[in-house]
C-alpha cells in the first residue's frame, strides 16, 4: 500500500467539481477496496438525523443487514460514543461486536468530524486477522479530514 499514491487519488476524487458528495464517497470506497488487498468491505456510516444511531451510506463489499447501528453497539456504535479510532485485530475477541459475516476477522473504524462534531465514520472490515497497522490508521484519518470538507 502506497499511502502517498492513495492520498493523491483520494484528493482527486474529492476535488472533482462535477461529482456529488455521494458519488465521491462511493468512489473512495471503491478505490480503497480495489487498491488495498486486505480491505474487503469499505463503507461510511453517518449519524441518522437527531437519532442516537448511525445509518449506512455508501459502501463496497458484501451486502450487510446492519444498515442502522445504535450508538454504543458494535465497533461503529462505540466509535460514535467515544469519538476515537477503534482498531480490532481479532473480532472474535470483542464482546460488543456486531458480526457482519463469518469471513470478517478484523475491523478498523475512524470517525469523521465536522466543526468538532462526530458526524460519521469510515468502517473497514478485513477477512485477515491482525492486519491493520498504524499506516492504515494514518491513511484513514487523512481521508476523514479531507471528506469532512465536502460534508
């Protein structure tokens, strides 16, 4: 994974003046899933209006029944409350994990802030355990900072 190359491609997607926010988010999902071999599901969840829940937005990968996630439930729901990144190297070791499929072995979730408020997150599942590193976390933090500019 070449972070600089990926970041340039993400910047180009975000800078595209003719694409809607939704098209840009989908393009980011597609790019990450294609370019990073162990990113098997990439998606965005956003706060669902004034409700204390997240709603699935754009994603790439297998369909999920988890289109609404209450705050505090699962990894995504915990990030909505903690406002901090959450890296799970082995999902089977997590008590408060919502299974999205038997293939998922690890997950990383990074919040997206707009004007200091956690409004959503990027969620990535991998079929490989112990796969995420500080490089992934740094890349996703940069992506979330760029995305916050278009939301």
